[in-house]
C-alpha cells in the first residue's frame, strides 16, 4: 500500500502541469486520497487485531 502511495506521489511531483489537463490532476488526487484512506483503514484494523 505504501509503495503504491510513493509511486503515485512521485508521479505527481514530476508532473508537468502545463502538459496535462485538470482531469488527470483530479484523477491522480483521487487515487492518492483513496490509497491514503485504505492505508489508514488497514492500519486501524491491524491495531485493533493486536489489542484483542
């Protein structure tokens, strides 16, 4: 999960905003947010599992 976040984030950092449309930027932002939420949910589930 974190590897995917790093790859997408790196892609955003090197993105040339003059050449891509706003749809690509919004789609990339949506993917980053979805990966972040997924990572948070997985880590929350792991911390709950270790408590029991």
